[in-house]
């Protein structure tokens, strides 16, 4: 077969190890892709929802951009395209469910919407239909200047005060009553009743001890220690600690163990997500799901499965070892700041049976004929039975390229002159 140029073949061979979700030799037209996104030649007039019916247009981006072969409005992108917004031709700020059925060439990308002379509405910026879980403004830090009730109360107070006090009295009464009570109180007073102590000491101690020491303890120890220790220990330690540490450790251990240590608080529900294992949301708290990472050549999608929906709803995806990303329409929170990524599933109190499940998609390994056909699609104008048999006989892409180099060049000028 004829090679366009040797410089185009070698870069194409460097892509031999890339993952192909759909082999090019089989074609990726209107076949059932089971929800898998495919990188192919798609058209804006079908809303980027299907790949081109001609396998040659799906072979490369260069072939896709040839309008004479593949038609107008084609682009090289993932199909089916996600619904990230819509195009409005009036003052509407929302996207109706059936808006994608009419003029699909305007509703999938902002550039297409502007080409249709419409206004782009992003689904992430559209107002939500459910109320917020908390008030939008914080409470005030000080009382309001006006009463909160719209009208005064209809029933008056029983006996309002004529002049209410502005606040409690700052100082108590100046002195107690002069004459003492006729009988002593049963409980001793905290302070002496006489203004000054008596000049002569009492003959004996009082019958009842004082409830508190007469003076606070000294801040610093006395320079000279007492000769003999006190017979009875003090009832309570001094209120202030000593200024210097003790020279020796304590002789005994503490009489009781330390209180139970506190445990750090965390999420109420944590689940490790596994492929094929359903996850049931909680009715009271959110569930933090640790999402498994994808590997090269595989696609992981987590779905919300409900009895109310005919089709499963995609929640998030990860492919080729990349981080998880959230998907419309649920747009649940996925945090990938630390490994693994964590999905926050909100609490669910409905009556329907709702579960979340992770499914894995992996392409089948291509056959030898599919590899040869891909090589001929990239290096020639397309495979034939003769060129496919020739590639089989040569065995490897390197041998096929060497064979093409060794062949004499065929020029367009000679071809036209023969005609």
C-alpha cells in the first residue's frame, strides 16, 4: 500500500501501547456501548451522543476533521457527552428535562450555545430545588434595637413598676444593725462581730473550730523551718502552688488511675467501597465511602440504584488511575486531597430502596488481526484482504514499516500521467 510520508508512520507507532476501549477495526458507530464513554468522531447535530457510523472517521482525529469524507459538524471527543448545561433562548435560568431533545447542537457545550445565539446556563450554577439545611445568615451578636413582635401584646401587665431600677445595687449596706441578736446563731460567723479584738486573750479555746483558716497561706516558705512537725495535717492544700520544684520525686504513686482518655471524634459512618458490593445510605447521618483507585486500562463508575428510577444514575467515575470526579446530576462531594478519595453520601429518609454500587469496565484484549487492521488504518488509506494478509506474514509493525521503506516510491505525478 501507499504511504503518505515516512514522518507520519513513526509517531503513530509510538501509540501502540495506548488503551483502546473499542477496537477501530470493529467500528464504533451506533452499537451499544453499555454507558462507557468512547473517544471517537462525534457530531454536534446529534448532541455528541453517538460515534460516527464510518469506522474510518473514528480511526483518528485527522480523519474525523475531513468534511468531504465524514461530513460537517464533526469533532474528536468522548461520546456520549455529559449534560453539563443547556442553552436558553429566553429569560429562563433552568434546564428542562426535554431541552436536549430540541436543537441538541446547541445544548451540550458553551461554544455551541454561543454559535446558536443563546445564553449558556451551567447546571452547577442553576438554583437548587431543595431548601438548604441551615440558615444562610449567622445570628446577630447583640440584641435588636426594636421588639421582634409585630404588634404589642393585648393583655397588660398586672402591676408594672413606676420607675424600674437600671441595675442591681453595686455596694451592700454600709454596716449591720448596732444591737446584737438576743440569742447566738447555731452556725459560727465567717468574720468576728466586734470591730476590734479584745485586749486580753481568752482563757481557753473555743468549743467549735473555725470553718476556715484565719489568713491565707504565705506565698514563700519561711526562712527557718519549724523544729517539730504539726501533729495534724492540714485539711486542704494551699491555694497557690510553690514557686520552686520539689528536690525529690514523690515517694508513692497516685492513689487512683488517671481518668479515661478521650478519643478523637470522627465521622459517624465510614465504609470501604468495593467493586460490586452495594452500599446502603444511613437514615440519620452521612456515609463517608473510601473509593478504590482505578488502574491503567480500566474504568470505575459508582451508580445510585433506586426503585424510583428506571435507569441507574452515575455518581462519579475514575479511569486509568486518575482521581475520582463527580458527575451530573447529583454532583455529590468527592474529596481527593488525601488518598483514597472519599465520597460523601447524604442521609436518606425516603421509602424507596436506594443503594450505591461500584462497577468496573475493562476492554477486551485486541486480537492480532485487530492490531494489524489498526496499523493499516494509521499507515495507509485502510486495510484490504491483501494488505491484511501481508501484515500477517510480516508479523510485527517494525517489519511492516521496513518493508514499506524498501519498496519503490509511487508518485501522484506518474499516476496522473498514466491516466
